């Protein structure tokens, strides 16, 4: 599944606040399982009063023309760049094909008369059973809802919808100081030195980390250097307050951190190095604690990218960069 869009955020993730709000049928498997965070599992010999238990959304066998569908409300509105229609463990009961539609309408009616509200971004595409069916999508409009259509019926284990969040900045600017790095405000972690134990996207996810596995964590560093991650802010702004949360990381928190920023990651013509300005100097951190930095900031300037450095390695649950959009 080496597709560039897989580096984007899952707009349909439960942890982002997404939910499956409607389906025409869920006889064998509930629609909510479609976006469950866990990987699909198989339970041998487990049956319900309706048939074999399957970890996913599954409709009954269709005996008339037509197709089945379900609707997902994104956790944050955005542009879809690709999807993974996963049929793991569905071998003789997966759909033959699927299609994807999106809409930017809140409070949609899901009757036949609402078809004009939907924009097809993935036409009829063949599916394989017990597999990750990955499809790139281009030219999709900003959307708040997605409709998955399956032909004619069957089961889908998971649906992942990869894209970039496009918030309502006119509304957000009225709030004053906001978290410029938050994924729900359009922030995205574009690169990191390492994420062996915890994915880099965890760093800017909503809410507090539930466990150590819900943060960004690198492997143990045996040589020189330090680990880092680069975040593209949702919009350029001035970082006025930094929150570094190491809760749950008790024996593996970094010893220190620093923060740098730039407007765009341009390079020197001579040396080829990225031009970064220091925002927060190297500062000690405590394990299993939330630290606020405001007076410690060396500069409050307009930036669009930040580099968060940890010394030498370890785990951080959340990073919040509060400031004002410019």
C-alpha cells in the first residue's frame, strides 16, 4: 500500500470525532464497526442468532436489484485524497465493487431526493476479498460527509479515508488564540526522524492521550544526534504558547525539547540546509507531566512550519502550539 496519500490523516477516524450516521442495512454486521480504530479480527466458530459474527459492516444477501450504502460524517471537513476499503476476513461475502461519494452539506437528508447533494469521487471500482483495496482520489471537493456504496451487497471490515482537513478559518480567526498545529485546525505532521513505537500523527490528535501507545515515540537512540518531527500548521501564525505533554511516558520521556519555525522550508543556495528560527531553546522536560512554555519563547514570529526536537529520543503524548492566525 505504498501510496503517498497514506501519509495524510484519516478523516473518518473515530478519534477525530467521525461517526457512521446512516446505512440502508446492517443485518449481519453493525455499521459502526466500519471505522473502528482496531484492526479487524476473526473469531473462529462464533455465531449470533443472525449468522457468523464478522468484524465489520455486513448487509444481508440482496434478492432484488439495487445496492447497499452507508454514510459517514467526518470528524473534520476536508479534501479526500485516497481511501482503503478493507475486506479482511470477508472471503466469500465481500462486495463485487464499490463507489464513493462526498458532500459538504450538514444535516443531509438521505432519501432518493438528496442525490444532487452528492459528488462522486470514486466511480464503480472492483474489490478483492480479504484484502486492502486502496484507491487514489484526485479532484475531490471539500466535504463533511462521505457515502460508501457497495454492489450489490456484502461485508466491508474497515474504511479509512485519507485526506487533509480544511477548516473554516473565517470562524476560527474570531476565536483569537487557537492551537495552530491541531489536526482539526488543519495541522499535519509531514515528517519525523523515527516513529517506531508511536505514529507521528498522534502528536496533534484531539483530546488527551489515553495510553503510552496513543503518543509519538521513537526507538532508543544508540548513537549521537536527536529525534525530531516537522509540523505544517493549519495556517501561518504566531506561536505564543507551547504545551508539551509527556503523560504516560514515565521511563521513556525525552530529557529535553526545543522548537524551531520557518515560513516555508526553503533551503540555502550554498549549504542546502533548511532555514529555521529558534522559537523555544533547548529546555528540560519531566516524565509523565504536562509543561507550558510562554515566557521561555525566544521569538514570536509568523511561521507556517515548526520543527519539534526531542533530546535524545523518547515519547511525547501531545504537542499544542497556541497562537494567532495571520
